[in-house]
């Protein structure tokens, strides 16, 4: 992984893809945003979104598609929390959303079975966990092998699990950040696709630090999906 120098006074950092797939080996420059990659000769990659909360990462993806930065289509958004604002954001972009309340399921496997059936019915090719606050099971991962990605607010493998931002502050690290990675059964593990580092400032609180991390989350989420879509196009050639 290529790491660029980070200034202690900067709010942003590096953005760099791990060499996970051959087509993902080209590092993106610091602070880069996806360029227009749409090729009318290639069908869009169909991604299914899983979201539990506000849906800010989902909306960034939808905006990038609308702005023709991603050759991607979102056939459906699945959310598990009836109060999730992600559904409202989906309606704004004309994207179908389906509530699969985990409280109505007897097990994680039952929920994932419903997710798989829904995504397969919509011809989903990749799954994006954009703020999905549920632990996924073998049911989902086996249905989409190496095609489920997650975003986590730390520089993995550091600070896995819940409250990653608070963990970073408690550890008194000088740099933290966020990671997009291929999901595995072990929580917050799996091959890294892209990371962004964010300096921890002396007066940071969990709220201020998380807000700056989220800015970088939006960049690398779109960036990672752009790389996946590019790789998908090359495999289709």
C-alpha cells in the first residue's frame, strides 16, 4: 500500500488502494475524487446497498452515479431500521428501498437469507455495506463471494468493532482514518481496498473527529466502487 505524507495540521490525508485485484493496483493520488469513467459500451455494475442509519454514504454513491462518475446502478436499497433516513434519501433518487427489520428475524442467518433473496431478485452483482450495523453471516458472504464491501471508521486493522473513533481517542493515537475492505466472517477484517488517514487534533472530541473521518469515508467509498466497476468492465471485455 502506498502511503503519502500526512501533515499534522491537515484535515485530510492519503487515499490509497491495496493491491487486492489486479485492476485495483493503481494508487489514487491524495485527495483524489473519481473521474468520469462511464463507458457507454459497458453495462453498469449493479450494486445492492445495505444501510442502517442516516444513509449519508448511500447518498454520496447515488450522487456520483447521477453525476456520471460511476458506471453503476443501484437496483435496491435494504435497510433494517424503520427509522433509518436512508429510505428517505433513496426515495429522493428514485431508488427502491425495502425494510427488512432484523427484529422480525430469529437469527442473523434468517435476516441474511432474506437479504440474499432480495438482492438476487434484483440481479445485484456486488453488495455495499454503507453504514450497515449488523454482523453478516456465511449466508450472505457465500452468496456473493468476495463481492461484499464494508466501510469502517478506522485504519484497519486498528480499532475494529464498535466505537472505533472513541477507541482511537482513548489510545491517544496521532492518526486514524477509515477503510473500505472486502467483508469476511471476522468483523472488520478482509482485504483492504482503500484507506484515508485523518490526523487526530489535540482538542478533538468523538463528534469532531468522526465528522472529519466521515468526509474521507465519502471519498473512499466512491473511489473504491469506481475501482471495482473498472475491474468489472475489464473482466467483461
